[in-house]
């Protein structure tokens, strides 16, 4: 884990500006997801995680009330340093704290190995979402 890495959780009202800036950089600018798909009605009811290294905001993710984890994004220059792991752990811990029995996510296929390291198993076949190949993964808590 990076020195000085901190993850905080908060509502969309608290974290929208910083979280959406990361998401637009990663999903819209880098991965070419259509901008109109990036923010949705689930943001307002989700718990959001924000990763910072000092003053720099470097990653985000969210937990929906139904146990779906999503919108996991780390800025390209900060990948491979434990930021995604810290975000995922924080969201899993929050799901456990809320008494959820399992967490589920729609993983981009390139990230299957990342989520598998944290105990997620794939279920069902591959499908397309926002123009990118995905598979559903789940983990019991
Ligand atoms: C997927 C993503 C969130 C991972 O974040 P990250 O900060 O690079 O991940 P970490 O450095 O915390 O990696 C944790 C572990 O997973 C491994 N890992 C990271 N990405 C991986 C991948 N794509 N496949 C397999 N293993 C991976 C790391 O090597 C590390 O292993 P270690 O603990 O043995 O060192 C990041 O690559 C990202 O934002 N990608 C672009 C957006 C995206 O595709 N998000 C996923 C949407 S489903």
C-alpha cells in the first residue's frame, strides 16, 4: 500500500465532485464509455469510497444498497500500488458492517484476476455493458 494512502467513505452529496472527476477520467476519457452512462440514479443511494494520497484524489468505487460493488476506478498513474485493493477492502468491510450476506459486481473481463484475488468467483457467461465485455462475480461475506 502506498505511503499516505487513505480511503474514506461517504454519500454522493459529500463525494460527488471528486468521485465523478475520477470516473470521467477513467471510464469516459480512457475507456470511451459514453458520458451519458457514467452517472446514474444509483449514485444518490450508494455509499462511495474515495482514495487519496496526500492531497491527490486517486481512485473511487461504490456500494449499492443491494450489495453491488461498482465504478471501481484508479487513475492510470496510480495503478499497481494497492489503491484498488484498499478501495475494494473498504467497500467489502462496509457491506459486512451493513449485514449483507454477499457482494456482487459486474467485472470488466480484464479485471477478473484482480477481483479473484479478493475471493470473488465468476458466475454465468460474458456479456457487453457500456460497450465493454463483462462477467458477473460474487463473494459471500
Ligand atoms: C482494476 C483496477 C481498479 C485495479 O486497481 P489497482 O490500484 O491497479 O489495483 P492494486 O494495485 O490494488 O492491485 C491489487 C492486486 O491485484 C493485482 N491486479 C491488479 N490489476 C489486476 C488485473 N487487471 N488482473 C489481475 N490482477 C490484477 C495486483 O497485481 C495486486 O496484486 P498483489 O496484491 O499480489 O500485488 C484498476 O486497474 C483500474 O482502475 N482500471 C481501470 C478501470 C476499470 O477497468 N475498473 C474495473 C471496472 S470492473
